[in-house]
């Protein structure tokens, strides 16, 4: 396992205590669901001061700009990531899109890793380009070679660690360093690792985005996103989110705060259960290759060892080539894995993946299938897989 910047003991304490020191909490353990929209002022002078400071974290002006509970959650996320500030938004995809919009303007050029989450690519291709931003894709394993792709107008470098569906681990400090040297904003989607297993801002990244809908909320019943920034980029990102008018919902803010309390132990379980299932899958005759950062043949495995302190329970397997009918029969035969696009909840999920690449062709032969390992009994999960895998023979 790689080294982690926050010691386990202090992380555990942080997950219990951060974000609770708010006067509105009274004597309850948890902060309430704060539904407020209109906030009231006793004097016009107080109102005017609030309006003048509305872009600042902690200023109570109007519900869309934040309330005591969303501010507490944002402070907590910023602290866990080692950042200067955080904006909580409607969903993980919103965090991605707002961060890109906060970084780039018409006439700019943006570099995006070839293995990003599909809708991130979709936003870049269909929205950013429509607003006059040029988008180019790069091989996520490029490392310092990214410098050759930088242009004078490159405003942002967007990447994921590890990549969606295929789990290559990029050289985070190298890519962030190249971006910074060229004055571009580095934006990393850190949803897989959560701040428990990696803190990209401490590795030189400017902005880390998260889908809190995954492990952070952890129960497949909330949608929320986070944009966590270093000092240099915080004001610009916060202003973009507030100007667009986005705001995480009150109930989702509550669920994220609650989910964070148990995040560390859930991540440790996800790692242990995920590794047990992955090790078993790796030995099956139907498996060609594991796409899992903790496996030596995964591109960037050594970088994962260097920069991460653990592995989430989401990974893919390249199975031997088979027919569509066989693939369907395998997935449909699974009784403990449901088909679903999200992950990071308590339930196990399975999803065939078709890697879409434009910078460097995807050359693995075989069928890529992604698994999210939940909290079920691991032996039962393996028995289930063992039965279903016969359809791939
Ligand atoms: C890596 C990654 N980033 C972002 C998102 C988007 O998050 P949300 O579903 O909260 O919009 C997802 C969703 O699957 C994801 O896998």
C-alpha cells in the first residue's frame, strides 16, 4: 500500500468531529436538514453586508448561496482533502462541468484524459465545444509527456485517478505539475478513492471533484457533488457554481454529512471485500486480465502504490472474448449482483463496459465487465460468480 498524508488515527477523529461544530446543532449529534431558502435580516445594513459578501463561504444571504449545514459539509470536505475550500453541488457530474466551466472560456483549449467518465466526455464534446472551447484527449499514462500537448491557450487539464471503467492510474503529480507550469487548472475526479485513500490536492492538483453520490453518501439514495480547491482556484470555482445557480439539495447535504461519519470503515470494507473477490476472479479460466489498481499488471500500479493508501471496491475484469448472448447469460445469471450504472453503495453491482478511446486505441481483446463489491457475504458473492461464469465457457 502507498503512504497516506493523513495518519489513520487523525482521519478517524476527523470523520467523527469535523463539520459538527455549528451553533444550530444544539445538543443533537447530527446537524439537521436545513431547508431554508429566504434568510431574514433585522436591518438593511445587515442585508447589504450579506449581499456584498454572498460569494464568500459562510456568508448567510439566501439559501441558494449556502446555509449553516451546507457550509459545515463544505468545510469538512475541504479539510479532509487538505484544500482551501469546497462548493457542494447537485451531483458529481455537476461538479465536473462547473469545474471545467470555471476554468475555461471561449477560445481556450482543454485537455481531457481519454479514460474519463463517459458523461464528462459527453459534456466536453457537446457543451464545451458549443461554447467555443477546443477539447483534445490524451493518453492518461502520458505523465510528463503531457507538456508536449500543452498549447498557449490550454486552460484546463481534466483527468481521473483511476480512470472510469478501465482503472489506469495516472501520474498525478506529473500531470498536475505540467498543468501548473503552463498556467492551466488541473482538475482531478477523485471519486473512486475518496479522501480516505487519496488526497490529490496534496499531490499538486488544483481542483478535485467528487461524486458524493457514490461512497461518500454510500447508500445509493442521494445525489451530490463536490468541488474542492486549493487557495488559488477556490474563489473562481465558487463564483462559477453560484453564478450558474447550482446548489446541493438540503436532504443530500444531510446524507453526505451522515455518510462521511462511516466513510473510512466502509472504504476499508470495500477494499477488503473487493480484493477478495478480485483475487478470486483473477484465477478463473474465463479471466484474461484484472483492471484493478492493486494488481501489478494494471497500468499505473506503481503510481497507485506511491500515491494511494488503499483501493476501493470498484474494478473491472477483461474476460476472454465471448458472444453477446454469453455475456447477457453471465450477467443475467448473477443473483447477488444487480445491473446498474452507479457504484459505491452497500449493494453489489455489475456492468459490462465498452471503453471509448480517441487518443490511443483500446487494444485489449475480450469483454470488460465492471464490478462494484458491496457489503454482502463475500463467499456468497464468489459462489454466485462461480455459477454464472460457466456461461462464459
Ligand atoms: C468517476 C465518476 N465521476 C462522476 C460521476 C457522476 O456522478 P453523479 O452520478 O453524482 O452525477 C460518476 C458517476 O457514475 C463517476 O463514476
